C-alpha cells in the first residue's frame, strides 16, 4: 500500500487560511469516508484533529476543518496562529484492511 | 485520564529481538482495538499493526509481516509488539494508539502514547 500524497510544505502568515491536500486512490481515500488528520509538534506524539473526513473531536479548535472530493482529502486551517506550526499527516483506511498515512506536510507560520 | 505508556525500546543488533509494551489506563481497554505506529528519524508516520478488542484478529503492514507480532492481555490492560529479525530500517519511535470507537477499527486513533525508541545497529 503506497503512502498518500501530501505537499512537503505549506506556509502562511498569521490570520491567513491554508489548505493541505492528501491524494490517494480508489483503494483508500476515494472509496471510504475514513480519513483522519493528525498534528504533530517536534518531539511529541501525534494529535487527532479531524476524523471521518470532516468531524472535529471534542476540544479541537474550530479553525481546523476537513473535506473530501474524489480521491483527495483536504485539511484547512483558518486564522493561522503561531501554535499551528507543526507537521500534519492524513491517514485513511485502505481496502487491504490497513491504515495508510500521508507523506506529511510541514506547516510554517511566517 | 486516558493514558498510554510505552516501554521496552532500546538498542539491538541486526537480527535481534525486542518486545514492546503499552500500558493503558483511564478507559475500558478490552472494548477497543489498538494500533502500533512507527516513525523513523526525520520521517513520516507508518502504520505497523492493528489488533481487535478481543485479540482474535490481527493485521500487519507488509514491511513487518512475518517478523512482528501484535498481542494484548486484557486482564493486564497491556498491548504488546514482539519484534523479531530486526533490521536497520526498523529504527524508529514506536507509538501505541487507541481506536476512537469501541469494537470497530480503522476509523481514527484518538489517544497516543509518548513513544518508545528502537535503534537497530551493530
């Protein structure tokens, strides 16, 4: 199972909105609404920020939102803040009874 | 408070073995499937294995199939990962992670441990 494709880096100024894409295939993102997104700060464990494509777990900021179109899922961060600077990974169920992660995106707040 | 605490990592020679443990607290461990995810130095996350709530069903990434074994002891609220025939490319931080919903799996991982480091080197 190949990793989902994400841009290596995305940047934005405080207050702006940025979007991170996550492209898969019909074996994963395209056929299942089971995409999750994780935020990881350096040296820390990942934190779940979006589940089932667009649902925010309790306690996650409303500035994070998720969507999907075809084989591509997206994470949008609105009102970018310094604390949002981190690595972001998408993840999907895959038809082979596995999870598959994205390649990861480093978000920089300018 | 829901918590996962990994242990058992260390330095091992190529071809060696290790057993990782993940102690769970703050939730009904026996109701949830569990996962292992690893992260090589400077790299992304890689799913390693999933085990059902009862332990009857297990799933592995192709990269570890036949070398790693996931198991659990629900009486001890502990998840395990037996690592055999270790290779340099297995060097990584290993995280255990809880499934978000009881019984089912592959929806999302809502609680993660802090990780334990495995280094494979001669």
